[in-house]
């Protein structure tokens, strides 16, 4: 394992330089001890990932992005989770694969990339053949993408902000739009666009890129710019997931429009623009207002809609 990556940490665009091996926390709030909040089958991802047997999700504690409205705030900001040694993580993922999940889905893994690469190498060496999925915020330097693409089959990045000022307000870095577009371009260069494309989940995806965007309350213009930026850079064949699942968390109090839920007409405007631009590989969330999308990581089953929860 490349432990030295934790010694003067530059794994994310913050380049905070923390010596996480010495027990110091980086901007992500984590040391070099890998901590995980939840491992298990998840049925709330897009159908091409969840399929009939679930996506094998691994939710890491901490986050280098740090958006104040994060729906996973219990783990990204409050750092709920348990420490996993490399051996414990390997064994837990082998057990998860044994449950028949369609893929292994590493959620917000940027600040634990050395652990992720090592366990993926071990799993491949043990004969695991299902796809590995890199599920990230889009806040990533393009130079890190080929490193992860050595092991990853699928990239599932967000493109949160096309507006640098909004990025500054939400995560403290106006460079987000340019960093995310460059990272997405590199992901597509490495693994192509998502295929096969199957809205029903009957044929779970094996390889490629799908871009997610969460529509924020009061920020429809940002969402329209996101769509226009993606269309200009990658064309209408880019697979998209346009999400309506925003819910205000405690950190959203006293932050204007962020303290409310998304209005149906806001989401409709964004979906109308998707159609106008000609995107044709698109997931939307017709179950508008479904609270099953908001997890509770204090439970054994964080997502209410998952079997057994």
C-alpha cells in the first residue's frame, strides 16, 4: 500500500499537507486510519447500478469536498464510522460480494484512495470480477483519475456547481467547476461513457461514466448552467442522473433558500432544459419528495427503502 500518500496529504485539491500517518487530520477530518460508516447492499442507486441484487456500497467517513448541505452529513461532517484495517475491509468486501451485489460502490473515497486501490487489487487477485465503482463529488484533480482508473470500471461523479461563486459559498473553493469538468473529461478518456445503458436495471452497467447533478433550492440557474456546460463539453450522449432529493440538514439553518426543500416547479424547469438540450440517457426522480433518499447512518440499514431496514 502506498502509505506515503498520507504523509503529506495531497490526495484532494485542498492539498492540506497534513501528516495523516502521524495521526493528524486533513481537511477531510480523517487520519490515515480508514473509517467506514456503512457497508452493504444498497437499492437506492440508479437502476443500472442497483439492479435486482443491490449495489455493494462502502460509505467512507469524512469528506474533502465539505458542502454544508451534504445529505450524508452524519459521516461527512460528524465523522460517524468505525475503523477498518486493510484486512478487515478486504474480508468485509468479500462477504459483500458473496451476497450477490452487482458491483462494489466506493462512496466519497477520495481521501482514502490508497486503501481503496489496495483492497481492489486484493479482490481482483482473489478472483472477484464484478465492476468497481468510484462514486465521488467531482471535486478531484484530473491527475488522480488515471491512478484510480487502474482499478475502477465505473466513475459516478457529481457535477454540483457551474457557478464559481456558488461553489465558494457551498464548499469554499471557486475552482470546483473547472476541476470537475477536467476530472470528468479524464474519466471519460479512461473508461468511456456508461454502457450498457439500461433504464430498467435488467442489465446492470459494467463500465463507463455517468454524471450526477443534485438540483438545489433557489439555484435553478446554476443547474441550467451545469446542463449547458456538460452539453457544450461532452454532447447530448453523456449519461446523466438529475436528482430532486435535496433535503435541508441542520447546517442549512439560517442559509436562506437552502433551509427549505426543493419545489416541484424548480425541478421541472431543470428537467425541461434536459429535454431541450437533447440529452437522451437520463435518469430523473419521478417520486418527487421521497424521503427514503435521506439516510440515517446511526441505523444498521441507513436507507429506509433498503430490504431489512
